């Protein structure tokens, strides 16, 4: 009985341990599949993020280039229109040779006409020479008639030729007139373009002047505000000047103040630095596009004004 | 497109490009996870079966079946019998071994000891592998963290050679290192949940067994005087 009891008390076999192993494997396979699909799904997100970043970045750059830094935009504008006008002038130069070429072509047909006339004159001249022998009257008459008919024919020919010449001359004149007109038109166009350019430049210059005026106005305001807060240390010899680099945040807050060039008097330097920090919301132009001009301010303060 | 955007961030690429130590950590965690899930399922089946068999046996027992019949049935099916059945067999076997006229207190003591021994053995069987689940649940996050710290250390060390450091240089290394933490958590969370669940299940079973032991000893004590007579 004791032996039987011991045998009986031996732990029973665990049920379905193989099935448990298979299920464990299955769970892992499912989880790995979910994980992989999750990673693939996340893979696409960084792309769109990067696209957004690139779309955002270039925008402020042209704005700053066009609006804010008018002084830096000037050379760009001046250099850019120049290549634009060159292609304009080139076509004009190309049209001129075209219009010039036909002129010699028309001039060349007219010289050959003159030799014809000369030939005719020469042909007329031998006629009196033919009259010299003066044989029979009838013959002479016939010849005279023939000559008359010839003369008439020649005269008709001459008339026709003259008319043709006139026509040709008229055509040439018309053509020349047309060319002149074209030239005038192109000249007018050029003038127009130049005027437009001048207008644009004038506008740009005005805008630049306005921007520059705005910038200088606010620079003066910033300097005035800083100066109003300086507590000057007394009795410094000479007129020392201290220079600071101030980094601004949009809104006029001061991010950083760095001493660029000391005056040699630490009391004066620190007084100016304190004044800069005290005048914290610095006056900035309302146009945020102009802020780039003020991002890195260079402040120079003289001891004696 | 993926190649253009710094690095390929697929799971397999991250794992294969990780350092050997991190890969080792991942392997350990994967094995721990596999084994813990295997135990989770095994214990699930075991406990479910134990509860079901206990229900059946208690049902039979309290229906007033003859104890001798129950004992014979349990002996004949010794390898498929339930824990409660075994406790009953141990107690009733001890009871039947006693000759009539013996000291009741001594008899009851020996019956209780026999049942207690079987109960301990059964509880040991039911609670087996639970410490493993507890270990996996508490340690695998640390193992994963170790792999992550190691991977991040490596990625920052490689950063020192680059003059212009960007997030793109560190990001893949950190991502592959963080996989170790993810795996650690992946192994730990089910293990902890299963451990808590199974501990409460076995405790419930234990109280059932203990109360059954008390009830059985009462029943047997009541039968003792009659056998003495």
C-alpha cells in the first residue's frame, strides 16, 4: 500500500504542454507580424514630415531676400534684369540684319537696269549710222517705217521698263517704308521696355528707400532706448566707444548680448550691457519681414555724444 | 524613397545592424519571452483543468457518494486524478489503515499529516514555473534596458568621430537600441500579468483544498467512532 501510495503521489503529467508550446510560438509570430506592419506604417510618416520641413524652409528665404534685405536684393535685381535685356536686344539686332539684307538685294536689281538703258542708247546711236548710206527711198522709207515701228516698240519697251522701274522703285520705297516702320516700332518697343524698366527700378528704389528708412528709423529708436537707460560712469577720459553684438528674438526680446569691442573701461562696458538688457522689449518694425535686419544687431555706444 | 530618407528603418534591418551585444540581449529576451509564453499556456491549461476536476470531485463528494467507491475510483485512475482527489485518497487511505479502537486524536493527526503532505506536493505542482514568470516579468525590462543603454552608448561613441553631428547620425542607433527595451517589455508585461493571475488562481485553489481537508477530516472523525464500535 505504501509503495502504491508513493507511486500514486508521483506528479501527474501536465496536460497539453505541446499545445502550449505551439500556442506560445503562434503568439510570437502574431506579435512580430504586428510589429513589422507597425514599423512599415511608421516608415511613411518621416517622409511626410521631411516634405513639410522642406516646404517650410525655403519660404522665409525669398521673403527675406526680397522684402527685408533690400540692399542685398538690389544687386540681384540689377544683375538679373541685365540678362533679360540682352536677349531683347539680340532679337532686335537679328531683325536689323534681316531688314538690311533686302535693301542691297533691291539695290542690286536696279544697277542692271542702267546697263539696259545704256545698251538701248547704244542701239539708238547706231541708227543714225545706218541712215548714213541712204540707199533707195522706198527701201529707206521701209527702213524708216521699220525704224519707226522699232522706235515705237523701243519707246514702248522703254516706257514699260520705266514703269516697271517706277514700280520697282515704289516697291522698294514701300519696303523701305515698311522697314522704317518696323524699325520705329522696335525702337518704340525698346523705348517702352526701357521706360518700364526705369519705372520698375524707380519703384524698387522707392521701396528700398522706404525699407532703408524704416530700418534706420527703428535702429535709431533702438539706440535711443538703449541710451536712455545707460547710467554713465562719471569722469572717463576721452570719448571711449564700446561695441556690442545683440541677438534678438522676434518680438524684441534679447537672446544674447556679447561684447564685441571693449572701450577699455569695464564700468562703461557693463553699464552699456545693463542698459541693453534693461531696454528689453526693443522697438521693432511691425513688418515681421524686416526682422531679419534686426536679428543680429551691432550696437556702438560712444561715451560722449 | 526609404533609402533617400536617411536609413531604412525596417525591423529586420534595425535588428541585423545592431551590435553583437545588443543582438545577444535580444536573443535572450526572445528566448525568455518564448519560454514564458510556453509556461503561460501550460499553466493556463493546468489550472483550468485543476479547477474543473476539483469542481467535479467536490460535486461527487458532497452528493453523498460512498467514500469507499470514491476511493476505489480514484485509485483506478491514479494518473488522471485531480489534486483534490489525491488529497482525499491520502486522507482516506490513512483512515482505512487505522485499526478500530485506536486513539482518535492520533488517528486524526496522522490523517491530517498525510493530507497535508499531499496538499503540499499538489500545491508545489500547481505553483511550478510561476517563479520563472515572476523572474521574466521583473528582470527582462532591465535586460532590455541594458541592451538599449549599450546600443545608445555605441551610437554616441560613433558620433564622436563626426564633426557635424545631426540627429540622423544617432537616430538609427537609438532606434535599434530601443528595440531591446521594447522586447524586454514585450516579454515582461504578459509574464507579470500571467504571474499575478496564476498566483491568485492557485491561492484560490489552495483555500479550496484546505477547506476540503478540514471538512474531510471532520467527516472521517465522525466515521471513526462507528468503526470503533
